[in-house]
C-alpha cells in the first residue's frame, strides 16, 4: 500500500513542487495539500495521512503550532521544511522539540548537487519516517533546573575569544521539558530505577553519534547528566552548518554540563560536550585536542560519525564509551568496529525508541553493541557505567 502524504505550505509553487516529487515514486501518494497549519490540522484529523510535510512560516497557524496541535490530537510523523538561517535553525529545533521527526532545507540546492539527488533525498526521508508509529504523548516530569551558579566552560583554543557565552539565556520552563512526543510515544510504564551493572571499565571519553531524531535524543540524554560528569563528550549529529551552533547553544542553556560547538584546537575537558560543526569533520588527537577539518567530498556525511570514531580508536584506544542513536543509514558502524577492536565499549539505541532504526540496526547487525536499550535508559546507564552512582 502506498504511503499517503499531506503536503502543507502557503506557497502554491512549493506545494506543487513537493507533490510532484512525492508522486513520482510509485510507493507514495499525496493524499491532499493544506495552505496553513489550521488547514493541516483539520485534514490530518480527517484523512489520517502516513506522513505530513510542513512549512514553518504560514498564516493563520504557523508550522510549530501545527506540529504541537497534530501531536496532541492525531500524532503523525512530520517532516519540516526550513530555511538555512539562524532563525530557521531556531524554529526547526522548536519544531523537533514539539514532535516533528525530521527536517530538510527548503532550498533543495542547499543539500543536493542536482535535482535527481534532491528528489531521492526527499523520497528517502518521507519513507524513513513513515515507518514511525506515534501515539498521544504522556506527560513527564521536567528535568531539574540548571543551577545558576554553574561555571561555564571557557574555550582553551587560543584562536577563539570564548567557548560558551558567559551569560546564559533564560529559557521558558516548557523549553526545559523534554517530554516530547518522540520519546513519550514509545514509553511504557517502566520503573524509575534501572539495574545497570557497571562493567568497572575505566574511561577517558564518551562519544555519541546520531542523525534523524538525534536532536531530541541528545537533549533527552544530556539534560540528565550531572554537572560533575567526569569525562569529555564528543557529539556527532548529522546537521547543516548553520544549525549546529544554534543547537549547541540550546543544549548549553538546558544542561548542567557545558555544551559547545567544537572548534579547531579545543582541549578536551571533563564535563563538557563538544558538538561537531556542520559541514566539517571532527577528529580527536592523542594530545587531548580536537581538530576540525574540511569535509571530504567523497564522504557522504559532514560531520561523519565514522571519521570521529576512527580517530578515537587511534587516539583513545580502549577507553571510550561510544553509542549510536537513532538515524538513517549506517554511519558509525565502521568507526564503532575500530573502537571495539581496540577494546572500547559500544552501546546502541533499541528499535522501539528510535525515530529511524538504521544506524543502531547497523551496529546491532554487525554484532558490535554490548548493550541495546531504550532512549530513556541511556543517561542513567551512562552515569552508572562511569562510576557516578
């Protein structure tokens, strides 16, 4: 049966363009279009499409408000379209936090070398998130407030004026609540406590790789880590260059640990997470420094989990706790194998809690994961494994 799609945009040109691309795949069918968020909500309730593609800026009801309303009344996988600007990045992150599964730049030329590649990418994203079955969200308790006295990490890179802003933005309480639809949709009644038995292994670094669904997954984990977390954390999230700084800033405002976009020459510090910048590759060196290099055109992902993990296998050997979260494709599998061969530990997210199971599935199928678990178990397991509980 063909995947049914509702296309939502106030531009008739863009509605037609997206509809043509989707309908050109025999496995998909545009069931209808909508001109604003209110129109989209009415048609989602009536038609129950498998996937919704959603613009952000629209009259009557904007895309973010529409996502919240749809997830509350008729949860449906949603693919957002946004501009590659600072404002577009902020709005897209808001939409993902509200429950959208994934996003693409509205200008296809920003992500594809030609029309054929752009068509294939859009079709793949729609198919990937169509497999996601959502349910009405279950409210959760928001994480504790970030202490105002927390010390900010100052960049130790001599080429940078600062690592993270000395003044932290005030965020609304609702922004701190990570009870988003993606995580709660797969949650069942589980005991609050877990029985993770620490291996007793000594670590020097934690590394996390992710893609589709990753922003919410990373927020879910990192906001639960304590301020005294004993190791640096490297984060590789498939994301455009204009989005990673906004994402790092958002995480830094929500977390007790420090989070910053990695810069060339940064020295790794305990209790700080370094997000690989979009369009670049992040490499760890043996001296405890980070190198940021230009992405190779032959590499599909910029940043690429495999490249970062491979550098960690060389620089940190058996002292890495690495994990692969939700995402399309198999990025991270080869790098994880190198890490495991050195004696490091690999964890993977389980299928039920993933937005897209591709990356963790590749790890599991290759026999690299010593542990698979739901998203909401990662933070507590990490804390126990590194000896903080």
